[in-house]
């Protein structure tokens, strides 16, 4: 029966009307994957040399056992962002005399063939058979290989389970990724503990005690069974839809927006769109990860918080950390609403209110990200000052730039598809968009910074932002006229699936 499912999936692929586009994309991605695997293979053959240079005072086996847990933590984080959930159109099969366990088993076993599961073998197998087999024997080498297999399967099903839970509650993915990032920060940034020591505690003892192989095998089986039960319990679409409705009933009401009338309703609806669909929700999740960007950026001695505020690099960080939602989500505007665009054109919603709703959405979430970045005050109050100035600039200037380019975006986006390796909606518009967003603030600031008047440059950035905020109604009216000139092109582009 599993082979029959595979046949049906292949027939659905070859009969798809977008088959040519899909094949071209898969060929490009195939070359990219082969290149990455070749890089991992190169690292695998020279891993012993790399470890000797990276940890010259440690025994090579000690350093090898120490990096394994670091790798697998990174592997989980990458899987949460890029590994796609296996799919099968289950509606027709639910009406046939096919056991539910058969359908669930197919959805549970197909992720084993993911390219993510091949990477550990390419990276670690050469070292295992070159070094461990030579020093500790073939039995120990095979024990290590089976342990890596078990942990890889564990990561595979753990990531899938978390992503399935995230379909009902988008915060699950953010919290899981944040835990991994905080663990890494606890080691490499705050030095509270050592991941390498925990890694060696298990893998180092595995060298002399092969029976420890049972531990990851048991955990992997447990996570697989947990994933199996979750799919089985949610296999009936009626149950899944009901649970989604219940989950979002209490989590997507925004009483604060009611005071804005029609504009507030439009913002609330778009926030629900973001939270309930894969592509925009992934963009929002990535925005939260950019909040950790300062932990690396401000750690750089060349850009320390004690340095004078005239360092223009802080403007770059401040612009991204407070305006990342404007950039990540706004670059695909209005493509995220392509399915409803014809309905909007035929509704009684004023275009002016529609654009003001976008402006309010950007303002609301940019302020949220600014508030979340306030803990950087512990590294220096000047950082918060720059963040605030760039928040004002983003709200005044970058929001209008995004809306201007949105009138020239004719690419439709399927919200149900994930963001990883998804180029749908990407066009030349996104490439052009980056230039004014990146260059204009530095054009304003750098002439003053060159002559040691960086504070004046910062003040001018703030004044520019305030001036555009105060005159936003004028600019929105111009954007409204521009929208009317392009609305038919936008609608035609969105109809092309």
C-alpha cells in the first residue's frame, strides 16, 4: 500500500499544470543540494585535520565527541526552519477501505528519505572509519554510526512534531527555536556551562561502553511514536479544522484595534492571516530571531557599546532590528493577500483605509520589536537611542518605500506553502527594494560622520522620520493615486496561479 501511495504522488506531480516550473525549480535546488553535500563530504574527509587546528590542546577523539551534540542542536534548529512536512491528500483515501494506521505510517516513514538525514553520514562517517575504527576497532565504529543514526532519526521526528504543533500555535516554533538559541548563548556567550562537556559525557563513554547505544534508540522510538499518535489523532480533517478554530478564537482577538474603526478591522484581519498561514507566519518567526542579532553584533569589539555613537554600523543594526518586519513581510506585499485581492477591489473598502491599515500594521509590530530590543540597554543606553531613532525613521520613510514598491508587485503567493526554499513571489522588485532601504539612511548620516558630527547625522535621521510621519496622510494619498494606476496589473498578476 505504501508503494501505491508513492505512485499516486508521482502521478499527481507529473499531471500538475505547474509541472514545468516545478521541475526547473527542483533541478536548481538539486544542484544546490549536491554542492552542499560535496562541501560536507570535503569537511568529512578532513575533519581530523580541522579538529587538530581548532582544538590543538585536546585529544582528537575528545574534541570529536565534544562537537557532536553541538552539531545535532544546530541540526534541530535548521530542521525547524527548512525541513518541510510530508504531505498526502488524505481526503479520497479516508472514504476507501484503507486502515488509518496505513495512512499514518506512510506520513511517518516518508520523512526518513529527507536530505537532512543524509548529512550526518557524509560529515561523520569518514572520520569514524578513518580514526575511530583504526584506534578502537570496528565494533566501536559501528556503534558510533548507529548512535548517530538514532540521534538523526530523533531530530527528524522531533522537528516534524514541533512543526505540526506549530500549525495550530505559531508560538511553538518560536519557543522551541529560542530554547536552542538560549542553550547556545549559555555556552558560547554567557559561559554558564559547556555543551562540549555534556557531549563528551555521552559519546566519550560510548567509546568504552557500547551498551549506551540503547539510550538514543529508545528516545528516537519514543519520539517517532509520539509523532505517529499525533498524526493519527488529527487525521480526520473535521477535528483539525475544529481545533484550529478553537485555538485562534481566543488568540487572535485584538480589542486595542477596535478604536481604529475600519482600519483597525483590516489590521486585525491581516494579523490573523499572518498567524494562521505558513508563509507569513514563517516571516514573522524569522523577525523574532533577528532580535538576537545584537548579541553577536554588539559583542564585536569594533562596534562596542562604549564606542561613540558616531559609528554608522549601529544604524545598520538598529534599522534591521526595529524594522525587520517591515522588510521581511512588506517586500511581498500585496502578494500575501492575492487570493482576496479581487474581492477587495469589488468591496466598499476605501483604498486609503487599506493603505493606512498597512501603515498601522507596520507601526504596531515595529514598536513591538523595539520594546523587545530594550534589554540591549544593559550593553549601553546609546544602543537604545539608536534603535529609537531608527524606529522613527522606519515608521516615517521605510514604510512608505515598501508601500510604493507593493504597487509594483504582481507575483502571487500561496500562503499554505512554507517559506523554506520557496521562491514564490520573488521578483526583481525585491532586489530593487533593498537599495533605497539600505542606502538612503547612510546618505543622510555619513556626510556628517566623516567630519565628526555623527550626532547631527543621527538628529537629521530622526527629524526626517518625524517629518514623514507628520505628513503621512499626504504621502498615502499619493500612494493611493499610484495604486489606482497599477491595480489592474496587480490583479492580473495575482490571477496567474
